[in-house]
C-alpha cells in the first residue's frame, strides 16, 4: 500500500481468486471451470475478427443482447451485458445498495459479495444458513435491503425452488432481489421467467461455467427494462466498451451452438451424480448439489490436509478457511477420467 492510497480503500480486503497455477500441470478441479472446450464455432475464431480489433466494440452490444433476449424469451431492453458477471454484480451493488440502504446475503455464499459491499461502502446484513447449509426464505422476508442470493449457492450447490424465490420477492416489493444464477444450467430452476412479473428481480448469469468461456469474461443480467437502464447508466459512466469485440462475437456464436453446451451440461450432471454415489460409498457427506461442483467432507479427515495431499498428487481442489467451511473441500466436476484420478488419489490418501 502506498501512502497515496485513498483512506476509503485502506481497509478493503480484496477477493481471493482460486489458484491458477503455472508451475505444474494439475487436474484442475478448483475454480468450477468447464472441463470441456468452447463450441466448435467459438474455437474457430477468424483472422478477420482479430483484424477488427482495431475498432471499438459496440457500446450497445446490439447483436449479443438481441441473441440473449431471443434465447431467454425477453426483449433486448431487458438484457445488460458485462465483463464477467462479477462486473454485473458490482454494478448492481452500486446501483441498488448504496445510499446506506445496505445489502443482505448469507454467511456462506459467493465470497465476492462482501468485497463488493466493502468497496462501495455498503452496510451488510449477514444471514446465517441453517446447520445443513440450506437457506430459509423466511429469513429474507421484509428486509428493506437489497437481497443477494446465489442460486444454486456456492460453495454448497444447494438450490431454492422458484416458489421460494417468489415468496422473497413478494415480501420485499421495495427492494431489489438479485439472483445470481452462475450455476443454474446444471439442473436448478431459473428465475428468468419471474422477471416478467416482478420489477424488483434482477437475474445474473455468466458464460464462465456452463458455456466454457471463463477466460473470455462475459456475464449478463436480465430484468425489468428500468432496472437494466440503471445498470446501463453505471456502465456508460465506467466503461461503455466493457465487453471486448471478440467476446461479443464469441458470445453470439456460443448462443447459436446452444445444443453443444446443453450436451456438456448433461454430461457434467451425469458425472456429478455418479460422483455423489462414489463419495457416499467412501463415507463422505455433502449437500445435494445442483451445480458443477460438490462440497464434501469426511468425518475424521482434516479438510486442509486433504486439499494439500491432493495438491501434492497433482489434483487441485478448493479449500476455504472459514470456520463453518474448513472441514470441507469444494471439488469441481471434471471429465469422468479426471474424476477417476481424483478418486484414486483419495483412496491412496485415506
Ligand atoms: C463464478 C461465479 C461468478 C463469477 O463469474 P464470472 O462471470 O466469471 O465473473 C459469479 N457468481 C458466482 C456464484 C460464481 O460462482
């Protein structure tokens, strides 16, 4: 920290991303990336597209917004696109939780929410999950704060049903409810249809997980046109070219090849369910994940040690130090072959 840094950032604790190691080739099951490459059209990027990089990207992202609107059954004015959903979420925190209004989210959820709150000087209400990591909708009734829920949640993988989200929306008509659907394509119910009936609902999704494009940085939000206009106001005050030209084009191509991604999701879900059975046989316990990861612990095994021993054997998983989490490891669902290696390593270690 230099002596020049503004006071307001001195106490900021930045987000800690999962390791992206360079020193050795790991089986990488630590950051919920897809084990499968992007679709054929995305991979076949053309020389002309690279030459077009001399031009700024379309600040209105017309093509991609139209394509997203079509795919999700909404209008382009209901769609905002961002440089990863992290940017979209930060804009939403800025738009709807500042002025002292505050944000409410679970004690165990995506680790970026408290960082966005701190960055924007937003007071927070931390709402503990139940002992089994489930979220109790009643805890979110009539809060008069911006509500942020990852559905499915990270790192547990547990998902709320649509009716439960609807109860929360109904009891908070004067607050924005942000549903972060980063993992929704792996088997949970999407709240996008509810955006037509609730003007206080913002659904945020990403191309990083189910669409194999984490490195391209592309996220989006769907909601009432007025909510989207708010986010656009902030975007045009920050960086109108927030999504680069290549990523806009590749995002559109990806949507044209949706069936490829649907197949991948099916494969990942099948692998996940097979892994649940296997973990269960080995005496692990875990919440019933609807995401592309499992959050597992074994009675009597030390979570941190397990992480370290797996790493030594070349398998990278994610361990969190927080009190309620430290017995667990979050393990991304890879290919069946990768998971086989994981289980062999676990057998050796245990
Ligand atoms: C991965 C993840 C994101 C961020 O995704 P990007 O689009 O890559 O920024 C947002 N929310 C949750 C819950 C995630 O797990």
